[in-house]
């Protein structure tokens, strides 16, 4: 198998895209709403339908969903890996990544998910942003009283 040659600019784009999920995770785990929302485009879609939840379109709806998360969770940890990023153009990309989420709600019940995100990314005036994220379980999630 031959590994394709990748330009320095493209490597920088890939790293910036990977950092979107890292910044999102840090915001979630610190219960910092502004930080967790920053990686999303204003018109982003967060589709949690495969998890038995809903799809949320636009920053306001996504923020309301994550406010629920912040209200019910006592502690949490999000770990992302296995990134694949493919470019459709200089300003559009798509990819997948895996998520391990572990934590407890305010009643002490475990919330644990092993998931795959299917993302689209768009370059904006402020840099790369998540334009859409569809989260699907890889194993049955444990969402006790979520």
C-alpha cells in the first residue's frame, strides 16, 4: 500500500479539524457551554437520532440539547480517536471519528457510550468548523436516566 503525499497545508487542515473534537470534548468535560459550542458552525446539525434522541439544527437548538447534558451530568469524560478526514474541496471535508464517553448523572447512574461520529466540516472566516455531526452507537449505550 502506498501512502499518498500530503501537502503541509493539508496536514495543518487535518490537525485543525481533529482539534475541533478535542476542544468540544474539553468544553463538555469542563461544563463550559461556550467552549463546547465554538467548534460548531452557526448552522450546524447535530444528529443524535441513532442514539434514540433527536436531531438538532442550528446553534440555538444544539446549545439547548447540551444545556440538558450540563444540567443532568455530575461528571463526564469524552475521548475521541480513530480520525479519518477526507477532503471534497479546499473548504469542505468529511470524516469519521470514534467517541468513548463515560460519566455519571446527578443521581449517580452511569452514562457510557461507544460511538462513531460521521462529520462534515466547512472552512469559515474563523477557521474549520463542524457543519454536521451524526452520532451512532457502536455498542449499546448505557444512558441510565439521561
